[in-house]
């Protein structure tokens, strides 16, 4: 996913800390194999054949007591994130950002969640303002954010309006990124047609030299966004399709949010 730099963090970027006092699971995070992965080409080649006999969520899954859920979505998300980390979920900070373009066509991509405020009202992420998603957010400042942790059968769905932060905030956030992530952002031209890998290699080398000469350089158009949640849904899957769904709806302003909770049919 190199094309979506705002996606998965680099190896030396900060990751969310596990829940205090939690012991890591024995198989929490397997060491990556030194062998490269190759596309599997033998056996069935149709989608139904590949998926036959692989029912979703046919495994032990955690329970979700919706009656014990806190009054605001923020603390519940932190609890679920800590559980995901403890369970060894890979890239638990990855989420799908859904937007619409100028023609009303939906678009989606995987990014990284940078922060969530205590109440669960503001959900922060970064992107290039001149990328397709940046242009879409400028024209239609609303989006949906979806997190899915397969090992737990858990999904978090967020919908709301989006606001771009000041450039000083974006510059400070850019400085926290790994050198590789900053080089990738400095290369820019995200989602434009690429003539050859060699063309990218040359642009990457120029960006690397620029960062070495100017360590405080910030990629033009680097932006930090906040999705101000109007709705946050917590979804716990069940192998028998008795999914538990709890939706938080904000009724107050973002400065002093009030939340109502509604249990939804599966």
C-alpha cells in the first residue's frame, strides 16, 4: 500500500500503546516471514470456489454487553482498541475512509487513525490535500470511517463532517512521522499516472536528498483532518448472525457533546 502513504505506519512510527497491565498474547504478533509472498495460482480460480467452505466469523468471538457500555463512544473505542492490540490484531489503527467525488460517486481507501478525543467526538487522520481524497473532502466535507478487526469480529463505524486543521498542526504532525513516510509524502503526486518504477525511484531520491538537507521540510499540502462524529456504531459479530450493534448519536455541539445510545437490529 505504498501509494497510500497516509495508510499504514512505517516500522519506526509510533503505534498505540496496549492497555496498561495487559499481558501480550502468546501469538500476539507473529514475526514476519523473510520469504516474499507470492500470488497463489493453483486450485480453484473463481470467487465462489475460493470462498466455498469458509463461512465468516466461524470462530470463538468476544461478547459485547451493550448495557454496560459507557455514556460516550470514546472510552468504549479505547477499550476495544486495547483488546485488539492484546489479541494481536495486525495494524489495528488502519481504517477505511469513505468519501464522494464531484459526481457523487463513492470512493474509499485505507488510512491510519492518528487520534480520537476523550469523548469520541473528534477522529483525526492526515492526508495530502491535493490527493483525490483531499480534493473530495474540500468539496464535500463529510465522510465515513470504518474500522474492522477480523480476529475479534468487531467493527466500528463513524459518520460525520470533516474539518481541516491549521497548517501549523499539520507541520507538527508531519514531524512525528518516520523518515520513510516523510520522503514518500515529499515525493507527492499521489494517484497520478506513473510512467515507470524508475521514474518514481528518481523522484524518491530527490525527496530523500531534500529531507537530508532540510530535516524540517514539510510536504506541500500535507493536511490533518478531524472527522466530527455525528454517529458512532459499535458492531460485534456473531457466528449465528446474532450481531450486537450499539449506535451512539450526538445531540450536542462538538464543544460539549451529548450522546444517546440505541440498540440496533442485526
